[in-house]
C-alpha cells in the first residue's frame, strides 16, 4: 500500500472531497444514486452561475463546475440560495 493512501481513502469514503459544500450539494442533488441535472441547473440559475454550455457536460463535470462557482460566491461573501 502506498504511504498515506489510507488517509486519502478515508477522506473520500462518503464520495466527496470532504468540504461542507460538497456534502450538502451531494445530498441536494442525489436522485437514486445519480446527479439530478434539473436540480443542479435550478440551483445554479437561482445563484446566477449557470451557463448554457454546462448542459453539454457530463453530470459529474457539471456538478464540479457549478460547485466551484458556488465556492467563489461564498468566498466573495455571498450566501447560497438553496431551493
């Protein structure tokens, strides 16, 4: 086993990188073990971070892009408008 791999595996056990936004987003978007793209788009539009080109991305990449945009809002002092 690679040194330090155990810590990395534990960190990702819940399927997220461990930050609060990632966990909340996963709970909000999950539908039968899959990402609900309609919910993702609704959340992104409510927070003015949705771009039409995101619709062509695979669900995981779209979630990642939107999550990064939401993190940027939070860092700037805004709060996320959850439906």
